[in-house]
């Protein structure tokens, strides 16, 4: 069910500090966004990856995710 509205599922997972659920949803967003070519889904996944990377102290991964999200925004002409 959460695959229909992943943005609504990922927020409670992050707020409740449920790392397994948050990671599963983020991985699904990243995989689905890449496979479908959907910049919206991929950017949502990258935003969640960035948030989790910062909270876990992996600033390198966070910076890489931000750079990828900015490149996607530039490619589609959307806001950063």
C-alpha cells in the first residue's frame, strides 16, 4: 500500500526512527526512480537518502546525493 504514496510512508518512518522501514522505502524510491526514469521519484529518494546520511554522520554520501539531485534539477529545468 505504501508504494502508492511513498512520501506519506517515509515521513513517519523517519520521525519514529525506524531505520529498517526508512531504508526500505528509500531504496525502493531510488530503484523505482532510476528504473522508471521519473525525476520526481528519484529526487524524493535522494532527499530521503540525504536526510538519513546526515543523521547517521555520513556527510560524503549526503553531499553525493545532493549533487545528484541538483544535476537532475538542472537537467529537467526544475528548482534545486
